DNA sequence: GGGAATATTCCC
DNA sequence: GGGAATATTCCC
């Protein structure tokens, strides 16, 4: 039994905020949260417990796959009805899938509901801390931000009434630019910290190398 | 009875996304959502129903205030235990309060849990659509950003002639921001190339190291 | 799959 | 009270 999660889908205090990182730019791979996201812990524990052992019919509802490198939802219907509500505040398969995607899991079979994540493996609960939510890292900016940089031409026709409007637009663009600037500055901060770490690493490796060479003389 | 919301706190499909506005920049008050936020509807309906009529002891749990201009949670404990879970996915008073604040309600008594919102009144369910989530409209930027955005605040007194002037200033600031952006982007490009070189260097050193070790065996 | 809105939680 | 992270939902 695992009534430790949601008794009645209430009394739960694991849900939202995670004391991860606070307000620190949080560099891609560098800073590591202290504890895994609640979603990951719940999903892991749910597997350790077999979802709910069995759905009454004797068949498994959900389990690790053969080599523990992923997991399979054998019975989506029972999974939704019996398993999900005991761990989460819903019983929708799609919400569960949405979370899997958010954390970078991949569906690896078209024939059954099997999912994998490099850092989500049987016996490796400690590794969960390595899994982070996908953030929009590569092209940092929301789609609506991209436009503003190129189309400020404002094909103004009716100048009169266009005044207020264009002012509004300018203000908006301005705001977006500032937001963008902040994001760029944060990226730069991250690069700086990354560079520092790389240099440190390099110097350690070289030190290490030298020491060994010396010892062998 | 109002088991129409959360039977077992599940089966609920009203929760999250609201088909309001789509992806349209959504300027302050202009675009009006077609339907009120789920939170507002639930809170309104919960009042129409008296929370759960009474808590068994005969006393009201929650109700409109005298003139219907606000509402009072008479018994927070019962409200959490009995009312909240029937309408929401939780039983935490603080989460309920957080939502009230998000939608701009005000606590109007230090002696009891009474809340008001101009557009939240008994008999005016249609008015709920006017209530919007507080977004970070006024000072969009995190505190540490404010500096630059306010330096040009132009404490506008003489509105008339200030129009053109502020427009001019905005354009200028805009231009500067774009220039700045370009510079930041170039810095980032450099960092990327630097990172690449460092990583390459590191890998060479390590290769080198390995080879030597091997040779010395 | 993933963007984006709302909901819930945690923390100041 | 409100900022910000995670969760849940809706929609493309």
C-alpha cells in the first residue's frame, strides 16, 4: 500500500514549488537542484510499487520494462482510474504524458505505452535529481518576441489616429527589448560561470597530470 | 447538492486553460475573454450554494455578505474540509486566498474572512467575465531591471507638448536597446566559440594524458 | 510534442 | 500580498 501520497487526492503537500535554486540564473547543467521534482519522485515510487500492484484482474497496470531502462503502462484505463489519482491531482492520461514530455521522456514504442529517460532508471532514484524541466534554452525567446525586431516599419496610413497606437506599440517593443536584454545578460552570466568551471577543470586535469608525471620520475 | 464539480475531486474538466484570447499579445483591458476564469465561476457557484449549505452544526460555512457586495468565509476549517475539495483540486485555505489575490480580491475586514471585488457581486454572474488575472502589467520587470526602464519615465506634467517628446525619447531608447542587443548577441557568439575551444583543449589534454599513461605502462 | 493559460504550492 | 516554480489543462 502506498497511501502516503494522496489520501483522497488531498492532504498532499508535495505538489508545486520546489526549493530548487531560488533566483539564480540556474545554468543549464551546472547548478543542481537539491531534490528531484515531485513529479519524478512520484512516478518513480509509483513504479516501485507497481502502480497498485494489479488491477484486480491479476495483470500489471504499470511496471519497469525488462532491463529497468524505462517503464510501460500496460493498462492505461486502470492506470488512469486507479494509479494516477493516488499520486496526482488528476486522472487524465494526457496530463501525465504532458509531464513526461516536459521532463524530456521519450515514447519508445508505437505499439505500447513505453517511456524512457536517460536518467530515469530502476534502482537509480538518486539520479532523478539530474532530470530537469525542459526550458526554452536554444532560441530563448517566445515566438511573439522574434517579430518585433524585424517589423517596426508600421506601415502607417492614417497618421492621425495612428499616433496613440504607435506609441503603444513602441512601448511594447521597448518592453520586449528590455526583457530580451535581460535574457541575453543572463545567458552571458551563465557563459561566464561555465567558462570559469571549464578553466578550473582544465587546470585540475593539468595539475593532476603533472603530479603523476612527477611521481613517475 | 452540487456534485457537478468535483466528484471525488476527479472527473473534472474545468480546471486549467481557458479559451481566452489565444496567442494575441492581449493588451491590458482591451480584449475580453469570452468566459470567466474557472476559479471565478466555481467561487461564485459555491456561494450560490452556500458552500455546502451548512456544516452539520447548522451554521453557515460561507455566504454572500449582507448586501451581496462580497462574501464571508464563516468557518474556515469546514470550508477547507468540506467546500474546497468539492470545487477545487485541493483543501488549502492559503491556495484559495492566493487565487483571490491573483484575481484582485481584497480582504476587507481584519476580524473575519471577508473578501470583495468590484466585479464580483451577488446576482451578477455575467459580470465575472470582467475580472482578469493580475498580470505584471505596470512594472513588468523584476526589481533589478527597473533602473533603466524608469530613468526615462519623464514625470509628465504638461501632457500636450509631452506627447511628441516622449515619443522621441521612446524611439531613441528603442534604438539604443537594439544596439545593445546586437552587442550582447556578439558577446554570446564569442562565448560560444570560446567554450568550444576550451572543450577542445580539455579533450586534447585528456587524450594526451591517457596516451602518455598508456605508453608508460 | 509542445506553447501557453490557469491552478496549486512554496517562499519571501 | 505577491513572485516564481511546478502542476494541470486546453489547444495547435
